[in-house]
C-alpha cells in the first residue's frame, strides 16, 4: 500500500481490511464462473434489474413485477439504464474521466436538474472526482463504499441521493475493477437491513466510529451481493 493512497487509512478501522478482502475474493470467484463469461450480458441485465427493484424498495416505494414502471420505480430504472449491458462499460469509462458528468446524468434520469444540492455539494463532488483520479491500492474496493456514503449521507442530490448513491457505487465498482462486469447485487443486504443501512449512512459524518461502522456494513453488502450473483449465475 502506498503512502499516497488517500483511502489507505480506512483499512485500519475495525474489520474493514478483512471485509474488503472477503468482498474482493467473493466477487472475483463469481466472475470466474464459466457462465459469467458465456452469458455476461444476461447476467448483468438480471443483476441490474434486481438492484433497481431493491433500490426502489429501499426508498419505501413499490417496484411491481408486472406492468410498465411508474413513479419512483421508473426513475430508478432510468438511472440504472447507465448500468445496462449495452451501456455499463462506456458509463464506467466516462466515470473514470468525468465523474461529475455521470452524476449529473444520473440526477437528470432520477428526475432532477443535474445539479448537486447544498452550499458545499459542488466541493464534495470535486472531492469525489479527486478520489476517482487517485486510482491506487485500497481504492479498488473502498472507493465504491466511500462514494456511496458521501452522496447519500450529505444528500448531494436531495431526495434522489440514495438512488444515485447506490447506482454510483455499482458503477464505481465496475470502473475500479472491483466488480468489472457489474454482477453483484449489494442492494439485497441493504434492503434486508434497511433501517440499519439508513442509520449507518446518517452516521457517516459522525467521526471515525461512524465511518468504520458504515464501511463494514457496506462491504458486508458486497459479500452478500456476490452470493446473489452466484445465485443468478446458477439459474442462468
């Protein structure tokens, strides 16, 4: 680990290093399955759809299986269009070059005007862009978690922040190579423990203990998300 890695100190918090390793290994194992290569587009499409439905449920809204998506679910589906098999690699490449541009596109897809909300929001977006640019060491696994927590806890896009945070975490994982095809479904864990998820995100700004607890929870979500990916692969 290099001294220039801005996320390296986070590895010293609680069980973050152990959970980061477990998440990395679990997702890598899913990607090694033969079906993950043969049926990549099918698997990504199913992962994205499940993630969109669960993200809507986390917002406390309905995500019906039948019929055309409407309301919040329609906005979530629109945001997740950037993660579809046809778009995800292009979206990841654009995100690596210009995170602010992709975040703006997600906000518009979610029903916003593409501009962050709040006096310090633009500064925080620039900070996120700086972290994306610092591609090293702990960056691969931790960056999706940090960006997720930053967007959601500071409500950088108002009431749409949770939707955008979860979609951006997925896209960041593709961009860093943590989940290069976008197979994992971490929203399974977040929805299953919805109250704890929202409480821990709120605690992200409360100091090192809040950061530790939030990171541990989000990383556990990716471990569960890898297990969901394995289930999708087996069913394909």
